C-alpha cells in the first residue's frame, strides 16, 4: 500500500490525501460512536484517479 500511494501521490492529475494519526485520535475523542466507527484504524488515505477506461480502472484496482 505504501509504495502504491507513494507512486501516485505527486501526480498532478490525481487527488491524494492522507489523514494524520493525530487527526484520527481527535476524531475518536468526539464520541463513543465515532470511536466505535473508526475502531483500530491506524492510517487513512484517499486517492482519486481521473475518469479513465474500464481497462485502466481494472488495472488500478488489481494493483
């Protein structure tokens, strides 16, 4: 996962964000329900690729 994220995070056509661990800790402190939802999550990353062909989407999903 780390190498996949690192390979794509600086591409100008891709949106890539990572939630810092301290933010996850803060979110857990909001309420018991939020803490239960987050659970033992240590890292949260989001990558949005531009719309592309079905073949490219399948390639990225298997990677």
